[in-house]
C-alpha cells in the first residue's frame, strides 16, 4: 500500500511530515512525497521514498519570513492543485503495475487544496497537525471571537484580560489579534486551516500525557479518529530533514562544557527580531555569566545580514563562554549533556525536542501558535518561564539564572525531567504513542479493505 504525503514547504512542517513518512515506511507502507519547488526535501536523505514535484510558480528566490507567508500559502494552494491531481490520477491508474494501492493522502492543514483533490479522486485524506492541540482549540475560539469584534475591535486596555474558555491565555496571547481589523478573507483562510474538511482522521505530533484533555475535547466535536503519536523524532531513527546547512562544530564546543551549564538559544526558522531586542538579548546573556550557544540564522535580525547589529565588542567580551552559529544540529544539541536550558521561540517542534530531553525552557514567543504554546508551557505544564515584552537585559539575566541555577527554578527543572520520563514511557513498546502508531497503521490498512 502506498501513502502519499503532502508537506507545507517550511522547516517546521517538512520535518514532522518526513518523520511520519519514515514511521509509516517502517510499518511496511510505500511512501511518496509530493513536494513543491520551494524548499524541496533532499531525496538522497530518504532513499526509501519516491518523490513527485508540484510546480508552485513561486520563483527561485522566495525565502519567506512569517510576515510574507500569505502569498506563498495562497500561491501554493492555487498552483499545486492541478499537478497533484495529475500525479494521483497516474498513481491510481498504474497502481497494479507499480504494486501499491494508494491507501490515502496525508497532508499539512496549510495545504488545504489537497482535501478537495483527494475527495474528487475518492482517496481518503488525513491531516497531519504539526502544531499543538492547544493551538487548534485556541484558533477555533479565536475565529469565533472575530465575529464578535468584527465592527468594534477589542480595546487595547483589555489585552491583559483572560479569555474565557481559554485560560490561562490573555487576549494578547491569541494567535490572531482582536484589537486590529483582520480582513474577512484572512478569517475565512483561518477557518479553512482549522476545519477537518473531508478528512477521515487527524494525526498529531503530541502525546496524551501532555494534551490528552484537549485532544478528547476536540475529538468529541470532530468525531473522527485522532492518533497522537508524538514526539515523532523519538519514534524514528535519526533522520536528516534540515533545509539549512548545520554547523556541527558546536558539538565539539559543547563537549568542552560542564554538565547542564549551557543555555541554548534559538528562534527557529521563520521568526525575526528587531535589532533593539537583539542588543538586550546580547547584554542579558553577557550579564547572566552562563555559557551559551546562540543560533543567529541569517535574516533573524531585521535589516541585517547576520550579526552586524550585535553590540560592539560583544564577542570579545564573551570570549570562549559563548558561541554563535548560523544553524545548529538542534536535536543533537538538545540531547547533549552540557545543555541546561533552552531559550526558545516556542515553535512546536522545538518544544517536543526540548521537553523530550528534560530541558526546561525560557519562552519568548514571536507569533501565532508560539504565544499559545508559551502560555501552556509556563502556566499549565510548568516546564518553562515566560519572558514577556518588552525584552530588557535585567529580566533576561534573571530568567536565565532562575531556570538554570537558582533554587526558585528547581520545580521547573524537576518538572522538565519528569516530562522526559513520560515521553520515554510513551514511545516504548506498549506506551501510548507507540500503541497509537500501531493503531494508525491498522487504520490506514483498513481504508483499502
Ligand atoms: C514554524 C512556526 O514558527 C511554528 O510556530 C510552528 O509551530 C511550526 O512551524 P519554526 O520556526 O520552524 O516553526 O520552529 P519549530 O517548530 O521549532 O521548528 C524548527 C525546526 O528546526 C526544529 O525541528 C529544529 O530542530 C530545527 N532547527 C532549528 C535546527 O535544526 N537547527 C537550528 O539551528 C534551529
């Protein structure tokens, strides 16, 4: 049986889709990845998969940050429809010759065009939710609230109030703000991204131990099977999914540091920071006196090519105590003995990777789901602390010391270690995520019976 996977072409979305492909391949399925021209995966890293191309007409130089994603999403959903239809039709036509019945298509919710193509061809479709269940719950309420605040936006004075049914979230934590006007077509797009459409099941990169209650609540409404089999990276052999070259020299530097002494700092693949904030981060890191490994992706600092906007003399002042790289082998970094905490933008993959190693977090969300994840991490799961805006060097220094050294942060560090045990139990044979993967395998097989 063949399973066709359609990832959205950004790092945080391609990684879990390739990991899912690898899990399903290990269960005996043939895997085809239908990918866009933009950010194609490297086939040589996945010799067991077949790849088909979906021309997206985005042009060669598109390298979007979060703020210019809209045309990319709309373009891909428009231009990739026909090519996917053609590829799937050919696969169905040749399935006897190729020895693989197309059992289903699994797609990222941002690739919402897939739903209608699969429906037209009568192929079952499943959605891989690459974000947290907490985020989906929040977005559904957020979109309803947009109706309420359509004509009179929320006054800014209410931004710190808690949102009912969404505690501990405050209005300022909502992924889609209510205090500014959002065009109706964007709200419609948000609806498309949160609906189940004609999907027959949802797959989640999360685990019941963390989000069981929210998952049950969502499932009751959607009334389709949910398979929570996270953290994906713990259920697959090591897999290279990076779109940017990793600087592996940081591993040697980590080898020279002492146990749990290093703060790892990374803001993921899409976020950007004002240079003013970067100066505060640099000063806070310097003042904390903790060793740190800081990923500054080219383009992270707005208006700057790389690290030109760091305070003058910063690197000399830090010396060997800090290392800056353009991109790190993050999963290896987080499992290194020297890492004591992770200052993160709270992208969902980063959280799964950090929490499954028992690494506590300093949470500085930048946009969308990251704000929701940060509030759950700090107020519900209690494995991190929140750095609220505006960033200043004193609160940064204090947060670093609290999470890494001070007695005050002991509970957070212990909770993070407890969580590591829960993940370990969940991915073992007989554990929840492991069992759920077997159930998913049976479910997909049942689609062609
Ligand atoms: C995006 C959105 O920002 C996020 O909110 C959403 O949850 C997923 O898509 P991204 O910014 O890429 O995510 O963050 P994240 O989900 O954490 O994924 C980043 C991935 O890049 C992780 O798998 C991480 O291991 C990897 N990474 C990051 C590296 O390999 N090296 C680095 O230096 C930094």
